[in-house]
C-alpha cells in the first residue's frame, strides 16, 4: 500500500530545504524596509473570546482528568455561538464554533450541551446554525502518524479539515483531547513541534482560532501550570495562549468558606500569554443539572470568590467593637482568648468552620483602623498582642 501521507511529508521537507513553497516556487528572501505608520491605523488584535482565543492563532488548555475541561469548552462554545457572557467573558460577536470531541459518544455530548443550554437558559434559536458538534467515535481525526522515516503529516486529512473550516466559516475550532488527534510519540519534541505548528498554520490559513485541549502529567496533588502538560513542551511553545485548570484545594476551600464538595470547584489560570497580560485565577463550579430523562449532568458555571464582608453592615462592626471594648482579646487565632470567638458570637458564625472568614474580617478591620493592636501583659506579665477598639464606627 502506497504511503501517500509519508510521501507528501518528504516532499514538503525537500522543498523547504531547497527554499521552495508547497507549489514548488522559489521563496525570495528579501529584506523589507520598515516604514512608520500611524498606530491608530494598525488593526487591533482580533480577540474572539477573552484574551485566550485569538483569530489566526492556536491556544492550549491543560487540565488533569475529571476536572471539567470538556464541560468548560462546551459552555464556552455556547457562549461564543450565542454571543452571551455565560462565564463572564463576552465574545466579540455571535461566532461559529465547531466542537470536535475525540473520546465521547454523540449522545453523551448532546446530554452535556443540552444540559448546559437548559442551565444557562439558552434557547435553541440562539445558537442555531452556529454550533457544530462532532465525535471521534463517528469521524476519526488523526493529523499525523509516526512512519518509518519519522513524522508523517497527513496532508489529505488537513486538507479536508481546511475545506470544512472555510466552507462553514468556522471562527473557533476546539479539538478535545489533543492526544487523540495524532499518533506520534507525545514525548518527542521534534514530532510534537511539527504537529503543533501544522495546527497553528491551519488557524492562519482559515482565519480562525484553534483550541487544543490537553491533559497534565501526574501532579501528585500539587497545582499544575500550563507547563505541566503531558509530553513534549513543544505544544505549549507553539501556542499563543496557554491556560491551566486546577481543582480547588482544601486550603482554598477553608479560605473561601466552601461547605459542599470542593471537587466541584476549579480555577482557570491563563499563565502563558504571548500577546496579552497573564490573568489571575477565575473560578468555576460544576452545577448538577437534572434532565427530563432522569440523567444528572455536570454543567460549568461562573463562581466568584466570596468577599468576607459580604452581607455585613456598619451596625455589625459597631456590635463587634462594643463586644471587644475593654476586654483586650488576643490577636493570635491559636489562643483560647482569640478575638475571633467574640466576632463569631456577635455575628452568628462558627468560630471553627468560619475561621478563615473571621481572620479576614479582623485583618480588614485592623487595616481600616476600626480595631488596633495593643501589647497587653498576660497573667505572667508577659506582653501579648491583643486587640482593642480603634476608631468607633458610626451608624
């Protein structure tokens, strides 16, 4: 059987060595003189969704298994197709989005999409004609294989994919997961570099953004970065934007006062950004949606880190000050006389379960001057950091 893909790859390499393009034309390498132009006339970068997806560029999302990366891309796809800021980021327009999941069957993908539409109250007509959904179970997608002579880019596959991206005028193409879209050694930097650059070149030719979803290596309980991606680092190097998903840690759960399962919460951090500043963590939560058929489906929704002072008033602060006045409770949360116990009693909080929030409240009140630190002798005449009323609150 003739290996046409391997032959095409060898021809491309030979032409590159000879300084020719794919049509056999000699590429002239001539210096171009820089000419100043009014910066106002330079087109702004064509961001499509937040500062992660950019037209004519390839981006990467990295996450451990089971965090919710596929569910996240589905909700983001619905946000872009409907033009609605479902997770906070507003798409530039109603975009044409193609989600290509290479692992799950169609009925599972439809469950997730429909559950997300119900949860976020998206009517079918809001995405009609702009959302495309496919599975590798029905249409395998492999862009490169490892042959006898090295990596073989399957140009016929890329050609058919390019034709569809152009014909359907796709703005955003999501491949999930990346590892299922090729058959080359994932730890081979040279091989992954060729595969990744083919995706970047396809985004350029088709004037679209391409998102590759990838797994992290084993993290042993530690938070990952986009550099924690499995296999060769060449994939991230070829991307213009990289972001990582991390489950909420027990420490963050305590700080945020989360009472339910922290495994349903995860953060999104864009930590590799060549064309925009990197971002702080954005938080997401997996909500459980019941379908009429009885299935329970996880759907991603935005979640804001709670502000310790939410729901509190000046009257609450005044009540705390009155309870603390003259008692000089200890500043140290490990002390039996900690001021936090007074705060908990006044505000109806649990001193242990709400400890992180109470510590934030005390820190905030000290910074504002409502409370202040004072060194007060203990029963052994040793000075201890205690708290007393600073500037009284006025209702």
